[in-house]
């Protein structure tokens, strides 16, 4: 296991143990709904289903199809806020 992988695992463990991971997930859900991202992704899913046909599409196929757009369209402000929250948490609990 390389240094980056160990560091990510350690950070994730600390966030999980202290309940911060769940709080961050709730914040992320709220922010994505607030900025319209969730509605955009819902519309994108409907478009993909119409294009491919429901009978020719598994959940796994749909997830693989929408994930790149989903990740690319998360607003920078949301990413920055989460990163700030994580850094603040780690600074307080280091």
C-alpha cells in the first residue's frame, strides 16, 4: 500500500469514526439539491433511458453512463466547501 493510499484510508477512518463523514454526505446532498445538480442528473438519466431503451439498460449500465457527467458537473463551489470542511476537521482533530 503506497503512502497516498494509507493517508486516504487514515483520513476516511477518522472521518467515519467521529461521524463527520455522515455530516459531510448530508451537506453534499443538500448542496447538490440546492444548486440544481440533482435535477440535472435526473433529467440526464431520463435522456439516457429514452436513448438506450429501458429494456436494454441495467442499473450498472446507467451508472456507468451518467457517472462521468455527474462528476464533471459538480460545482467548484461545492467541491471547495467540502474540501475546506475536511481540512478544518483534520486540523482540529490532528
